């Protein structure tokens, strides 16, 4: 995904993230995919997961 395309995504931080500028990730969703990036480097690399894989990860993380 190009930087221009990435800028069009609606990125959001976790409600657990504060405004202190700490270690945070941002997430954006598209049909069928979840994009994850470092909030301190929004123009940097990002990871993209299939929606089903992200859902499985969140389910696992909330149970452990």
C-alpha cells in the first residue's frame, strides 16, 4: 500500500493508549483486512492481516 493510500485509512489508537507519546500502535480496517502501524512513525512500515487472522489474534489475546 502506498503512503498516499495509507493516509486515506481511518487510523485509531486503542482506548488503553494515553496521550503521553508512549509505545502505541494504530489500527485501520478495510473490507477483509486490518492494518497496523507504529503511531510514532505513521509514514513507516505497516503490517496487514486478513480480517479472520486478526479476529483470531484478538480472541486469543483477550482470553490469555
